[in-house]
C-alpha cells in the first residue's frame, strides 16, 4: 500500500490535472496557519528520527505471541477441512435417496462450514502477513518518514510561492487510487478462487454421477440384449406365419379384382355410348348458340352506333352550355369589378358603419347571382337527365318490339 508521504512513485497526469482543478487559493490567514502546523510537524518528525529501538527484544516478544495464535488457527482450520470433506462425501449418497430433507440439511451445513473455513483462511493469511519483521519494519518506517518530510517540505514551498496545497492533495488522491485498485484486485482474486473451488466440486460431482450413469447403462444394455434375442425368435415365427397368410389373402384379392374388372368394362361401354349421345346434342346446341350470338352482335353494333351519335350530340350541347356559362362568368366578373370600384368611392365618403352595410349588400347580391347561376345549371342538368332517360326508354321499347317479331 502506498503511504501518504510516498513520493517515490510518479503521480499520473490525470491525478495531477484533477488536483489542479480541485486545489483552491488559500487566504493569507489560512496559509500562515497551515504553514505553522506543517513546520511544527516537520520538527516533530525530525525528533522521531533520533529515537532508536532494540529490534531483537521487540521481535522475540511479538513472535512468541503471534506464534501461539497461528498454531491455534491452523488446528481449527484442519478440523474444518475434515468436516467439509465428510459433508461432501455424504452429499453424493444423499442425492440418490428419496428423502431430500437430509440432503437440504447437508447442503446448509456445508455452506456454513465453507464460510467458516473461508473466514479462518482469511484470518490466518492476515496474521501471517502481519507477522512482524522488526528490521524491515524499521527501514520501512524510516523511508516513509523521509518521504513524508519531503512531501511536507514541498507543501511549505508551495504555500510560500503559490499559496496552495497541491502536492499534498496529489499525494492523497494517488493513495486513494492505489487503494481502490488494490481492493478491486483482491475482490477479483476472491471471486476467481470461489469460482475455481465451485468448479472443482462440480467436477467431482459430475465424475460420480457419470460413474453411476455408466453402471445403470451397462445394466440396461444387458437387459436390452436379452430382449433383442427374444424378439428375434418371436419375429422369425411370426414371419413364417404371416407369409403363408398373405399368400392366401393375395390370391383371394386377385380373384375379386378380376371380377370387378369385368364389371367395370361393361359399365365403361355404357358410359361411352352416353358420351357419344351427349357430344351430338352438344354440337347441335353450339350451332344454335352461334347463330343467336351472331344476331346479337349485329344488334349490338347497331345500338352502339346510335349511342355514339346521341353522345356526340349531347357533348356538343354541353360544350355550348359551358361556353355560355364562361361568358356569363366573364360578365359577372366585369360587373363585380365595376361594383367594387363604386364601393371604393363610397367607402371614402362614408363612415365605418356605412361600409359594413354596403359590404353586406354586396355579399347578398353576389350570393344571389351564384344561386341564380346554380339554379340555371341544375335546371339544365335535370333536363339533360330527363332527355337521357327518355332516350333510354325508347331504346328498350325498340328492343322489346324486335324480340316479339
């Protein structure tokens, strides 16, 4: 783990940038107060560096106390490992029993023992890791103290020059990033170890299940061989019997089919005679229908020519009415323009109330002209429909008279 005063490692540029953004300018009073505190801290650190400790005495006392604790934890861990192996062995037997209550109890106890074993291993590793080596610890303390002195000296220089605590903030942020990375690594290692342990247990269980399945399959294979042998004998006897039976049935079916074939040939001759009669009748009807179709085609051409003539006359009449309507619209437009000019002259002389009244009269007059024009068009259209209906009735009457003749 990186100490607060460890400046031996290079600080990443990202942390330097973040520290620069977060670092604020100190007021003169804050700068003086912090400078005095850091100065006093440096003096105390210099005093601590003078103190010396006998490493042999301290190592003997700490090693004796820690050794007893480690021995006790190792004995407890062996006991938990033995119980874990017993539970795993019992689990394979309980899985093939109909009563699943004992299997669930076994699984619950197995989880508790595994958790206790995991905690014991973690505690043992922690104690072994924390077993003191006085000489190395003293060197580490001395190096961290020197690094802290350098950091505080840099902070004093930063306060004197810029009035900021950026070196201290960079060191704290670097330590937090290192601790977070270490925690993530430890968590990944824990997950990997648990996954490996679970996979080993699954592999052991799969091997046992595979052996059980292979035993059951071998027993089933022997039974199937005996069954196959019995089926072969039964099949040979049944085949001989069915062969004779099928020969007799086929001979009987052939005789029936020959009789049925003779009957069908007689029916086929009668049907052929009926087909010849139907063909003769069909030819006569087809000739009669062709004559009728020719006559109707001539009538259709005649009526089509009359229809085209009437349609041309009605279209010509409609075109004349459209021209008349266009002339009326042109005259109406001229009259409206003239009326608008008169209204413009009147609007200049009359008040707002008079303008509104004249506009209403103008709208009424235009609406009346539109209604009159619409009435004329509707009257023309009704006349056209009546003439068309009369012309259609005359055609139908002529068709009926021709049919009677």
